[in-house]
């Protein structure tokens, strides 16, 4: 199996610095020198599409634009790129969620991937009218996904669950293809839901040994359910022609961190209910010392934003080596981002992807379609002619 790469749409704004935001961040906390206009997000999406990324993750939360509406608009400005839409099950009824996904598939030509986010912060959930505690939210997510998958299969659903109830639920038109479900979470409750309902289990970027442990955990749970789950990882990336150039860029980003902002962000994230966020914080402990927590794995991003807080940093070959290392553990999909997102997409797409192609680990999505990509060099008129 060749590797699949997805990029990221910063629907909260972008910058040459690391923009705050992410998991557990309050509304208004994000921003940047480049507003998240449709025009700018289209630039990122088209770059990712041309470079060979399969999809683009779009976040959810009070700190960013709505993922459903934004990607529905961007689907009209792109041709092939899929949209990994982050979606919280507690926001709408399962029947409406299943219908929304089916409609998106029809109008986009089958370009929806669904990233189900249970919601790790009770204070943020309450702002949306959701007053369940964390374990109850995971139980509700399981009921939600059960109903949605039954509807997508064309069945009529009657269910009275602990948290959800539907009667005579049915879709007039099922999605084709059925969207793949991406799901993450590090708590026991998250693992149970992932094993039963996810197609791809996503982990935030941790050192290889920790990632291997997570993969083994989810595989064992999925085996009990008689299911097979694929695995993906969410990382930032800083790839350059040389390792020295890449680490100089990491140091430049680090130098732009305001110590007061770091302290405020870390204090806020320390109150997080998310087990995944706790694991991210443990990688750096709020300190700027020893941020290379594993070869080419840098924990600096997590000092100023929540959620995925690590980056692969190094030469194109070194980053390719680390990707191959994660792949050997069982990771087949990589959800990447960089600051700013247009430029870093090109650094990775033109630097790292050719290395992986040369090793037989990646092919451009268009390579499977004869004539889809004309890579022959242009001929200069009259050049070399007498």
C-alpha cells in the first residue's frame, strides 16, 4: 500500500509564525496575518491538490470557521481534493448528520471524509448547548455512529439509546461512496468507539514507541469487534534542503513565541479533559529546553497551541526517513500542516514526496490515470536549431 497524505486548512487564519488556536482554545484566540478568506484557503487547497495530497483536514471549534460551510464552498474551487471535515456528533441529530454527508458527497463528486470529534472540553461543549460529561459524550458518539452507518447502508432505523432516539429514520438517497470515518482519542472510552465504528484511527504525533503502543491497543480492540482499522497520524512539518536550514526555521518560530503567551496557553491546556492533550503536554512540560523529543520530532508547536503539537523537522531525506519509520509501525495516512500553509505545502510536496516516490512508498494520485499528468519538459522554440 502506498502512503496517503493530507494537508490542512487553517480556517482561523495563517501566518509566517505559529498561529494560536487548536484543541480547547476559546473563541477569538486564533488569527494571523493572513485571514482565512475563501480566496486564501483556495490557494492552499489548490496547492495541496496539485502537489498530490489526497485531502485536507478542516478543524472544528469556536476558534475557527465552520468546517461544513467552508469546505462546501471550497469544493467549487477545486477539482479532486477531498475534505476531511471535522464534525461533532452532539451538534445535530444523527439523521440530519447522515443526510448532510450524503448531500455533500453528491454535490462534491464523492469528496467527503468525516473526522468525528467527540469534544474533549466540557466548557466549550456547554457553549454549544451540550451538557454531557466526557464519558457520556463518547457513549453518545457511539450511538450516533451506529445510527449513521445504518442509514448509510440504506436501512430504516428505530433506536432508543441512552442519549439518542430515532424512529423510522431513513435516507431517501444514500451516499455513494459512503464517507470514510476518521476518529481519534486516547482514553479507554475513545478506543471502544474507534474500534467499533472508525475506518481510520488518527493519533497525534508522538515518538514511535508510543505510536506503536497505540496501534497495538486499537488493533486488539478492533479484533474483538471483528473489524480492521487503518491508522493515520497528525503532524506539523518543517522540511528543507538541509537539516541545518530546517532547524533554523524551527528556531525562528520558537524565537517568535511570547513567554507570556506560552504560560497562558499552557495554563489553559493543563485544565483540559483530553487524554490526548495531556500526552502532548507531557512531551515538553511547558519548557523550551530539549524540544527534540525523538529524532527529528520537535514538540515546540505545542507550546503555543492545543491539539497536535509536534512537527517533523529535518532535511527532505530525514523527514522521509521518519515517515517511513512510522509507516513500518502501521501508519498509512499522514495529516500534515506547516506555517504558513501555502509555502510549507510546496516545501514538503516538492522535497519530501519525491524521496518517498523514489523508495516506492508514494505515488501521485494522478499517476494512476494515463495522460492525467503531462510531465514532459516544454520545448523552447528554435532552441538549438541552426
